[in-house]
């Protein structure tokens, strides 16, 4: 049978038993991008979106999402997050969102960083959709992770 950690000997889904694993400082960084019209991008940059401060709302939504990841992804363990940082970078035709999640625990924070990134991007869409319904969310990916038995990992360019 497959050695995928979320499958038992019968091939059925299971939550991985992490009880015997030692605690380790863990960090994961994820990013994603939303592209949009120049009008929408300018309105967000200048703080002229009728719903309010788009990036402040997206930051809070991303942090909340990281904290709720185990409620959203069925086989994720709840983690004692110590830090979730959401950063935004304006680009020529959109905004790049980067999330760094940290904890000390028995399993990694990759899913928390990815979930936070995705929800922050969705929140930007929700806040600015009156200006541009054609916005596109993409390129959500893990950039790096550290800690745990498997050690450090970094995405290729």
C-alpha cells in the first residue's frame, strides 16, 4: 500500500498521529498574486475603495484564516501559532501577498501560510469587486519551510 502519511494500511484517509514527534520551531512562507485593472489597483493604493481599507481587512482575514486552517482542511492538526505576518507588494498590474506563519509544535505550518495567503487574496477580491469583477487570483505557492524532521525547504525560482 502507498506510504502517503494521510492514508492507513487499507488506503483510507486518516489524521497522522504526531504524539511521539518532538516539538520544533517551525516556519512557512507562502505567496500569491491578484491581478486587476489599473483603476482598481489605484483605488486600493490610494485608499479610495468604498468598502474601506482593503489591505487592512485582507491582513486581518488572512490571520484569521491561518488560525482556522484545521477547521477548513480536514486532516490538518490545530496548531499553536505564535506569529502570522501578512505583507503586500504593489506590482504593475496587481498585488502580491506574502504570508509567514510560525509556531513551535509537532507538525509544520505550510497549510496555515497557504490558507492565509489564499484568504487574503480572496478578501482583496471581495473588497474591490465593484471596481473590477475580472480580477484573477493565482500563483499561490509555498516559498519555504523550516523546522521539523524534514528540515528546510525552499522553492526553486
